[in-house]
């Protein structure tokens, strides 16, 4: 490829413009506050870095102990997560827990709807609706027993309707919520608005 006279003139003008820009930058537009830092003794700098690294290394065992304690605390708390291969199995485990507690409190637990699993931070939630008729003390005992379970299960919605005020019976509809691993919650697919 050959250079034409027009290309040579353009390169000369570009070089001149860069030279003028550099001179202006160093003289007119120079920051008066900017000063050149004096050269620092490299031995002193190396000693400061060594001191800082020694301090950081000294905190390492404490950090590792804190990390180990946090991991143990998390493992202890995650014991209550419902263990299942699928969300449907987790909901079945939730219903089984409710039936077992109902049987202990002489309640006839009838299952209802199974809600769609939802994400909950780093975990997921599964839902199961149960229905039963009972006296007030049976409901209180059932809820107390539910709170004592190692599984992370809680009633998220309650509907209590009196059935027979003379006998003090009521119809109860509870939506139980259980915590599961997030892998059991299907990802939402769509446009992502």
C-alpha cells in the first residue's frame, strides 16, 4: 500500500496536533496541586507490607473458627428443612406430619389443596391445606405440637368457623408451609419483565 501526499499531510497534521495537545496539557491545564511524590525507601515499604501481612495472618485462625462456627450453626438450622426428592414428596411429608399430629390430638385431618411451591430467599416453600373439625383445646394442642416439631413447618393461613356453639366445636382450615431446598422449586420461565 502506498502513501499519497494527502495521507502524509494528514499524518503531519496529526503529529503536530498531538504535540500541541501535550504541551497544553503539561503547561496550561496542569493541576497546580499535583506534585511529584518523592521516591520512597523500598526497604521501609517492604517492612510495612510485611507488618501488614503478619497482622492479617494472625487473624486467620480466628476467622477460620468463626467460619466453622457459622457453618455448624447453619447445619443445625437446616436440619428442619423437609428432605424430599421432589416438591410433591415434600408436600406429602408435610401432610403426613399434620396427620400424625392430628392423630395424637384425636383429630381427623382431611387434606385439601396443595399449593404451588415458591422461592424463599435461598430456600423454597411448599404448601398444603388441611381441614378438620375440633374443640378449641384440640386446636391449641395441635398448634403447640406443630411448633415443637424439628421440621420448619408453620401455619401461614387459618380459617376458623364455628360449627356447633353449644358443643363449642369449629371447622378449621389451615394452610401449612414447609421449608425445602431451593432446588425443589421450579424456576419461572417467561419474558422476565
